């Protein structure tokens, strides 16, 4: 992979007018007073607007798993855009959507081989919740409407996603308009018990038993589904305790409750297996994906449904539309073409096995940060890691923000949530680049107050 020619340094003339774009999940006033712009990308690197090479420690936003601007994906997108820009998938079809679903289904776990397309992770989550309700209703158990999420869970920003999600600031302004029948499991982080665990913490499987408590409280006959991220990403990388996911599965089975894995981050090789479901050997009933599905070359998400769920809804319905749900862009030709090329690339380059091979290198490098200033925990699994810092007195998040900005100034892109720095590089990262990520982080930790 050749690096792109470096663009000229930014000048006042080349910096865009920033007033109109109301940026998502961004401190708009702070950002626009000192913008950080990326203008091109190739392989493991971005080029910043001022012409600097930036090592991508986050695969964009946990999504560019095969590395940036891969020739095969670029070619597929270009060809599809020229051949057919759009075709509807409501009562019409086009070959690329079917091809992409077939390729996805080769990698999804168990019998989750029915793929419903969306345009984002948020839409995939809301779709999965709706499919869960539709499934119970199709079987004559329409009173199962309660949804169980988890504290600190991130399931996107739709009303379904924020209702089952557990990140307080994402819910606060909308708290009067949440889905009505929702409850939450406790999250699984306990720094006192499990700080600096390498991989899955030994402590904490018992937290899954809280589901039994919720079943007793609400009665199983009212509960449709439990949704969790197998590894909670956006909240700051919470690794599931050993045995925890297996126990959730068992409790769901005991009570006829569907288990949904939100694999928007863990899908497509992040842990060194196609999905976390295979990594942990726990098969959910529904699985959401987005991001890495097509290497983020175009917006795309999807839900994989088990045969039992698909058949109950599709074969159980009278003639006509079986599920009243879908998006204009479900299976968009350009997104679908990018997915086909991406999955081919994952297979040809055996990128999930590569991630598994690099995981111990990544683990050793990130855990060298133990003992550095401010660091109170390091957590990792596969090619995802989190470094939690002691917050500054009275200024939560400020220290991690400073670390993030300084890393960017030194040519490394990381991501921060609260006082946690998260790392999730493209799966093509090599040993020297892994060393560079955490060497830069260590330098910066020494520099910030
Ligand atoms: C687990 C999980 N679910 C859902 C989403 C939402 O995806 P999107 O931003 O594509 O709507 C994300 C995004 O990071 C996520 O990590």
C-alpha cells in the first residue's frame, strides 16, 4: 500500500467556513476555535489538513478495519456508482444487496443467516429491538414487550437505542420520551477488583445473575429481549468477565428471552474472530453490525437474525408484507458493493487471523502503560484497548482530552470518553506501529498535568 502524496499545509484560505456544520458528539465551540481536520487517508495513516501524517489508532471511529482507501474497495465503489447509483429494495431488488447479504451470512455465527440492512448502527439496534417484539407477537406472546439493556451500554442514538443504552448524558435531555418498558443490568467494570486485567477479568461473572433478579421483578412473560455489547466500546472499553456472557445466554434460554449482541464495534475481526459471538462461543438470537461491515466506505448497518426468528415472522405471516419496517437505503447499491469488496479483502488477507496474531503484541504494549503517570487501569481484548486515567479534581474528562489533543499533535489518533483513552486500530497494524501508539501515549502522559 503506497502512502498518498502529502497535501499542502493548511492556510486560512483552505480552512473551510465552520459555521454551518453542527457537528455530532462534538464540543462545537471548542472544536471550531482550534479545529483538527483530516484531509486524506491511506492504509494505517491519515494526513491532517496541515500536511502531517497521523497514525490511526482508532480505525477512524472503530470502523475502518481493513485500513484506509483500500484499492479494491475504492474500485468497487467507483464501479457501482457509475453502473447504478440507486435502486429501491421495497418490492424491488438489485443483485448487489443479495450478494452482500450472502457474503455477510458466511461469517455470522450459528444460524443467524438472515440479514436485514440498515444504514447505521443506531438503525440496526432499533431494527433488532423491533424484530424481537415482532417475533414474540408472531408466536402469540405479544405481551413480551420489556427490553433489558445495561448501564454504560451504547446502542446508538435512536429512541430505542438510548432507552436500552446506559450512558447518562446521552439520555438526559430526552428522559421524558424514552421507551416505556425498559430496565438495565449493572455494568461490569470494577477497577478495585479487576484493575490491569489482561484480557477477560476473572472477577464478575456473577453480575449476569442480576438478570434473574429482573426476571423475578418483572416476570419473564413480559420480557422480550436483553441487549448487550459483548465488549462495551464507546463507554470506555469494558471487557466482559470470564463466564459472564455464557451465563446471560443460559438465563435468557431458561426464560424464553431473546439475547441480542450489539456487535457494531466487535464485529468484523476486532477480537480476532469474525464476531465476538464466535470469539466467546456464545451465539445470540439477533446480532447487530455496522462500521466494519463495509470498512465504513459508505453508511451501512445490518441485523443478522436466527432462522427461528426469521421463520416465525416471515413464514408465520399471512400473504403480503411480513415485517413493516425498512429504510429507503436498506441495501444501498454503493454500500452493498463496498461490503462485498470489503468481505473479499478480509478473506483474501485473512485479516481476522492477523488481528488474533497481533493481539498479544497489542496486549503487551498497552500494559506497559501500567505505572505511567495518571494511569489507574488498562483493559484490552483482541485489538481493542482502554487506558483509564485518574480524573483531575473537579474537571472530569479534562485530562483525557489533553492527552488526546497532544497525541494528535504528535501524530497519533486516539479517542477519549470521560477519562478513558480508547485504542482500536485497523487490523492491518504492524508491531512497529503498535509500539509507536503506546510510546507516544507514554510520552504524552509524562507531559500533561
Ligand atoms: C455498540 C454500538 N452500537 C451502536 C452504535 C451506533 O452506530 P451508528 O453511530 O452507526 O449509528 C455504535 C457506535 O459506535 C456502537 O458502538
